[in-house]
């Protein structure tokens, strides 16, 4: 059995070791990917796309009663423990846990629909799930159809204008208790390719190799100006909806982006700004959150 990474949120059910026997009973195709570490613990090769997908599928089926979960080909495969971490931290920031009257806006929900699934199953929240990519929304709709208990909890909405985030999504008179978002990181396809090449060189792979275990659709991976530009746009648009949004939050991968983003919020005299550190093993990310009133 693999000892799970420490430092997950205290309420994260995946702080304990994975029970690979139980998981492979639920998803039998996972079994062929299980290997032993030198100290005889079970694990999977985490650079194997199929193995990672099947592990996450099994975690959703055993931990959250989700059936027939899948993702679009070549789209991001979310880490269930990591995504659940964000949900728990958001609950702390909101100061609420189980509450069917809470509405969360998930920006860029993707084909996996992962944050709405976890947030509803863990805390009974309702979700508005948005995306610019119609095939991802169609796939997400299929997941809801296969899990009928999600139908009344998740409202899928297409963002038709890629230049906007909240505009065209939040309806007049609608109130959003919390916003969450895992934004695109790269500035362009070339930025993504060059990053992968540098990473592979460090790993002693082929000098110009662009192969990577980090897959994703273009709208998931890059945005003109990258992460900082996307979050800046999100901040400025949030000011126009200050009467309709309780709390905004967004994941920030690059720590160097925190200072300039906070500066925008502070310049506009935003009443409450917080940076919450989130860890999963050796990986550290940050949640930037702000209240508008």
C-alpha cells in the first residue's frame, strides 16, 4: 500500500494510505498497474496516464459514489486528493460546511466536472459550472446524466466570450457565495512547449522532446498573458459584481504572481485579502481569496 502524502487538509479523507485492494475491486483495470516499491508497498507509476486516470476513477467511485466517471481525451486528469484539498480550504474561507443553500461558481470546470462533484458530495453545495469549451460541457453533462443525483445540484453554463469570466455568466439578481478557479498557467502553446522541453532536459530526456505526462486541452493550459493576466482579469471583473459575490478565490501556482495580484486588490481598497498555502506532498500552491464587501 502507498503511504499518502502528508500535509493534506485535516478533513481530507485521503490523508490515509490508499487501499489498493479495495480500489482495484471497484475498478478492476487498475490492478494491472499496481507495482511494489522497494519496501514492498503498493503504488502505481504516476507518469502513466492510464494508471493515474484509473486511480482517480476508483477514488471517486469508492469515496463519493460516482459512477462511470471519465474525461475527454487529452484533457487534464485531476488529482482527487488535491482537488478535494481546495474544496476543504474553500469551506474554511467561507466559514461553512454542509449547507444545501450555498452556491459556488466554478470557473473552467472542464470535462471532469471535478470541483462540483466533490463540493456537492462532500458539503451538499450547489454549483454553477462554466467553461468556454463546448465539448467539455457536453461531456460534463453526460457525467450528470449518469449520476442523476447531481442534476439539481449543478448548473452548466457556456462562457461564449473568452475575453470575459463573470460577464455573461452571472445572471441579474443571482447571488454567488463563493467562486473557485484553477486558471490556465501558460501564456501560449509555445510557452507550454518550451517549458516541457526544459523539464525534459532536466530529466535527461531527448534534448528537444515535448512529450509530457502533463496533458490538457489548450483552454485548460494557456491563456494570453498566462496565469497572472487571467487572474488580473478575474479581479477586475469581480469589482463589477461586488453585490452578487460573497468570496472570490483562485489557485495561484507561481508564487511570484502573488505580490502583483495582491497589489491590484489593495490599490482598489478590497476589504479582505488572504493567501492560503495549500500543500500536497512536496507540491505547494496558494489560494488567493478576497471579499468585495
